[in-house]
C-alpha cells in the first residue's frame, strides 16, 4: 500500500511538472518528460487498440508529435495523462479505420509469460483469442472505454476526458462493455 501511494504521488508530481513546463511554454522539455513518463503506457494502449507492436510504436510517436503541436492549446482542464490518452485514442481510431479497410481483424495484445511450458502458452493463447473475439463484438466506443479503464488504468473521469464525454457516459460505456463481454465469454 505504501509503495502504491508513493508511485501515485510520484506520478502526480511528474504530471504537475509536465503541466508546469507546458504553462511556461517549455514545450521541448515537456515533450521529453511526456515521452519518458508516458511512452510505455501509451504504447500498451496503442497495442491494445491496434494489435501490432510496430504500429503501436509508430502511433506513440505520432501521439507525442501531435501533443507537441497541441501544447499551446492545452487548457489544463484535466490531467496531461488523460489528454495524451485522448490524443492516442483518436490517432489509433484513425489508423484502425484505414487498417480496417484493408483487413477486418482487431487484435488485443496479450502478455506471454517467459519460461512457461507449451501447455500453458497454448491455454494463454486460447484465452487471448477468446478475449480478442469478445472485444471485437463491442461497439468501438465501448471497446475504447473498457480498454482505457482496465488496460490503461485510467479513472472514469480520465476515460471521460479521453473519450470526450461526461463521466456518467464513460461509466455507462464501460458497464455495457463488461456486460457484453461477460455474455460473449460465457457462451464459449
């Protein structure tokens, strides 16, 4: 609990430092701190939304470039983190629209344990396929909300900011998505 609180305080301090750099119009320094603090989580979000490591890396870079360009218009209405996730979500959405024209398959990244035996890997891959298929049945807005909430670890308020809706709508999207996921996975 103490470690989690310390991590939370450190993350808050980092977010405040980045916001301070943006307010002081020190955009290059703000971008460097954003890249250091958020490129990993943004990469996981982009992978969850696109299913490709290579695409995710490119989309994180596009997100950071877009954020740099948008720093002058940052309104300090929410956290820098949720603002970055919103940018990444929109960039991934546009990317997926183009990608879906060529192919109609969504993938969700899954972590494979190192040193696991073949049986465990096969079971894990089967779970990942079921999860991808269940996620593919969701509406895009619900899929994004549930991924932002549980994969990216955003609060409902941050999900709302990232998706451009109010907090109640974000909660409803996540709730509907979870209900559909339970129904979809129960059928298997």
